[in-house]
């Protein structure tokens, strides 16, 4: 892991990279999911391959990605150490760009509690102040209204729609691109 402090808290959440001792909480978050609520919700997932050894390998890979400044994968926990979801920052390009992408999910049993907004706002602070990104993008399906509303509420602005941008659902799909630039005076994070 690099020298940066990558553990952050909000009023209700702790946001940090996974460690081996998170296995039980992490697994429970997935096992306690409700059936899929809509198209972009995976709902119940077969977790049978996710043994403790498998998880330790996952944690090792996450820390290697952080060390190499490729991807910062954060677990979201509540104050009772319940695994709420995940949020990540992917380095697209450093140098004169300082450009990244963010993605996130909250387990559906925790929806409608404001956790996604709280975690995203804190992660934007991390991206700006700790990881020194200038620009973050989020790529979102055209009809994923909950995610679009979350991004807008968090300070992202619509930039464009990229045609045939992401391969998912066994086809190339269009995605809206939302962005935030951290040097904009109206985008100050806390």
C-alpha cells in the first residue's frame, strides 16, 4: 500500500480498503441481499467460491492495485462493522491529466438510507485531497435513474453520451458520462 492514509469516516460510515479480518462482514453483506430490485441490481449472488482463502487473495490483489496507483477499491462499513457496499476509483491517466473514474454499489438491503450519497461525497474528498485527481468520471447506463440522480446530487455534471461504450448484457451499450473537476470552486468537497 502507498503512504497515504486511506481510512476515512463519516457520521455513519467507515470507508477503507478491505483487510483479511473483514471476511465475515463482507460475506454477510452479500449473503443478506434481497432478490434483484431492478435491471442494474445483481440481487442474490452465488458466493460459494468466496472462501476465506479466496477472499485473502482478493484483498492482496486490491492492495497491489492501490500500491501501483491503478485502482483504489474501498469497502463501506457502518459503525457496527456491517458491510454496506463498495466504491472504487480507477486511475485512467496521471501526468498532466490526473484523471480517474469512480464506480459504486450498495447492497440492496441497505438502500434508501442515504449511504450511497454519504460514501460518494467522502470518496470525492479522498479523490481530491488524498489521491490528487483533478477530474473524475462516472459512466452510467442511460436508464439508470437512481445512479444519475445520485451523481447529480453529489456535484457531477452531465458531459456527453458515448455510443457503444461498454460491453455488458452481451452487447455494446451507450453510457452517459458524468464528470466532476476538483479545482472548480463550486465543487469543494468535505
